[in-house]
């Protein structure tokens, strides 16, 4: 049986195919149309998935969509009723989107894909829950999903057992942790969707002096459920989602280009601490209510690595599984998994051990490109390539690394990465300001050999998808400045030979040459979606300060072009 | 849409005529401006229709909700003694008939 899962029309449009229990392909549409968080119908992503599976649309047995749009529309209209007449602008702006696209999913599937069977619509949070549990290594586990909002639910918890998922409780809009985080992100002068990670990074520069203010506007219960005091917010009333009462508590919002002050840092810190407290209470409650040993996490809030780490260490579960594409992109995969396993009654075959589910390119196509572009390149065998790349990284060169299938989700995990020496004290500023052209306070993560992770970090176990942070050991402070955040933590990805192949070999070679069992790993992009094709990698390489590019078995050196 | 043969023949003839460059440019500009005018009309009509729907449809619904004191979406304005805000989850069953619906 083959199931195609889709998500689109809000953000992170994507497609995924599950065939005979295996996730064959999954990719976000943004990688193809080059628009960040692209919401469009993911026709290019679907085409890739079909191609990767070696099938046509006529071989697809079911199409699963990641939410119930009519239910979501009902909630949207109710929000307009409540906010009348102040939501007029928002109504006029968004209704055409509903009428043209969002209420016509079946039509789009029939017309764009020529798929004539009825589509199956899986509830949003159920798609999230399935995206984590059904691909996890756990036979049974508790499940917690937290995001902005689906149809009505903003958070749910339940239990997974085999192929069955029981969602027990939910919390409804507008009492949403994801929305709160986005509101404060906008208040601090960042764009929603791109700014939440920045606020999380900024939080470590401040003190949670405004925690009492957040506690005033949030009634948080012991079990993690909460209510936002809606008198402080203006949902659906335009670009600004907070109001004057909110500003009386927190001060004026930060304008675009306005410098960051301690007040902004402290608000970010307070928000982050509040978020951690909420999800931690939720996790503990779920543990107590379900008695389960393991926890699966999904939903956009699960991209908050600091909160994840607190759940891991204080949430009372033995182990966690976090869907690497925890946002709405992963919901496409979840919808497909739910229809395949839970509805279709098919057993789970194997957990998802890699998120490298996107396109890859042959050496032949890469060589044709390089020759056409008159690049001076050299082709090396695996051992020589690894040795040469490690040498360059050790020499403080910045290396663009393009290998294998692209990763599904927002993280680059060694297939579409920019790599650098974590020991170079100037590397963070160089990468942030000169190469990636982003704010200087943004930290970088590290890819570290699993067997050596506790040599440098107060961390044990596995972190394959860079969704956890760890404290750097006091005796190692100062040795890896490029991946050390202001609070002496780092976001880490642990590597194993079985899972990470040549990327593991590269870091092991770097370790042999330098004594450091890790390298700095950041996504291969520059103010655009992560590069998808060799041509895009070459373009990013040409236009940035990256010193050297490795595509498949080829090394391209800027100095020789 | 299939046109009668004589008309098709005439159209083919017209299409095969090579127009002088200034005329071609004029035709292109007319096409461009027609498209822009069309989009503008569409926007105006859509805005007017949506305004009417909002004012009358949403407005009357709002009025009715106030008259019958109907609360929607569980808005909240201060702490209360509730032990929890978790609600029982509904509609998460793997029933195929339910999954075909968007409600």
C-alpha cells in the first residue's frame, strides 16, 4: 500500500510518501520554489516523491491531507464574529485565500494530481502525533503535541500503542503557546516563523525579569494547561496581535532596525522561561496521567531545543523521540503514516532512522554542471575527500558540504551543511555576519561523534536531529568558542557510523587531525531555503565567503575558479 | 472551444499576418493594460462583496450572539478556580467515513 501525505496553504507545504511501511520520500515545497515556508500546493514536492518512489500518481492508494479545513474555517469565522468589527482588514485579506485554495483541497488534488479517489483528512494535531509516534522506535509511548493552532486545538496529549493513537485531551484556541511565542517574537521586532528561533537564542542574553508579567497574563495550572488573558491581545485584528494593555506591561514594541536593549533580552528570557515551565508541566502531567516510559513530541513548539532539553532531563520519561520536521511539514508525513498504519491496519515495519528523505544528485550531473560553469574542480575518492575536507576545516576554512539526500525539516544534519572549525574564536562572527548575513548573536550547533559527546558536554545518549542542547563541560569551556552560546551551552547532533556514513567519517578524520571530535554545522543557505540542487549550492558558494565547496565526490575551490 | 471551420481559417490567417513592430508593441501594451484593469476590477468587486458579507453576515451573527449571550472560543479574562483547562479530545478516531469529511 502506498500513501501520499500533503500539507499546504498555511506554511511549510510538503509532501511525503509511505510505501509498505517505509518512508520513501519527504520534502518541503520551499526547497523547489525557493520561497521560505512556501504555502503553495506542493506539486513539485509531490513530483519528486513519486519519482523517488519510482511510481506514478496512479500507483497511489490513498492521499492524506494534514488537517480538516472546514473545521478550521469555522474557527476562523468565529474569531471574526468575536472580533467584529475590528477584524475587517484581516477578513478581506484572508477570505480570498480560503475561497480560492483552502476550501478546495479535494479540487486541487483532483486537478493538480489527477487523483480521483476521495482524500482523507486527518486532524492537524493527530497528524503531528502520528508524525512522531508512528515513526519512533517505541512500541508504546505518551504523545504531546504543541503548536500555534490547528483546527481548534493548540496542544494535545495522548497515548500511542502499536499502530493505535488515542488523543485524550486537548487545549483550544486562542490559548496557544505557539501563538504567544509568535506574538512576542513580533513584539520584539522579528518576523513570525523566522524569528522564533532568534528569540530563543536571544533569551540567553537576558534575565527573566518579566516573568511576573507573563504570569499575570497566563493562568497556568499544575497540569500545564493554561489560559491567556485575551484582554492583552488582539487576535485577527491586523499585523499586530498584542494591544495597548500588553504594552503597558512590557513597554513599547521594538521597531524594525531598532537596537536590541536589555529590556528586549529580558522579555525574551522571560518568555522562554515561561514556555519551558508550561511544556515541562505538560510533560510531567502526561507522564503521571499515562504512566508511559517514553514520550514522543511534535508540533512547532517542539523545535524549541531548550524546552526539549528540559523535558528530557526533568520530564520523568526514560527517553524522548522528537520528529525532526516537527512543524507543519512533518504533519504531511504524519497524515500519511496515520492513514497507512492506523486506518489501513498495516503494522509498523521500522522506525525512521534518518531524515535524509529528499533529492540527491548523481556524480555525472554534478560533473556536467561544474564543467558547464567552468569550475576548476577535482574528483577524489572517499578517503581522500574526507581527509582533504577535514584538513581544510582544520585550517579554518569554511566548507559548503553537499552530499546525499537532502534533510526533511528545518535542520541541516550533514547533507546540506556549511561546516567549520568550532575551535576558531572568529568563526561565529565570520559565519553570521560575512557568510550567512544574519544577526551576530545567533549561535551555531555542533555535530559530535556519539562516543565522545560526554567528553565535551554534560550529556549522555543520542541527539540525532540537533533538537537538544547540552551544557559544555566546565573543563572544556573556551575550547570550542564557535559553538558555545552565551550561556555555555551548545545545540548538538550526535553522529554514528551506521546512521551518518561519510559525515561521521569526516568528523572522525577531523578528530584524528585536531583532537576535536566535533565540527560546527549550520544549514547551507543564505537568506533563502536550504539549497536543494548542486546549481543552488554553487550559486550560494559563489555569492558568499565560503572557501571551498564539496559536492558529492568533487571539491571546488574558489581560488582555482 | 471548437469554432466553425471558416472562422478558424480566418483566425489562422490573421494570426499568420506579421504585424509591424510598433503595432505589435501597441497590441502587447493593450493586452497588459487590459489584464491590469481586469485584476483591478476583480479586486474592487471582491472587496465590495467581502465588505458586504462581513458587514451583514458576520455583523448580524455577532449581533445575534450578543443577544443570546452566546460565548465563542472560550475567551478568558482572569484566573478562576478550575483545576484544569484540558478538555476531552473529540474527533480523533480512525473512522474512514469521518476521515472523508473536513468537519
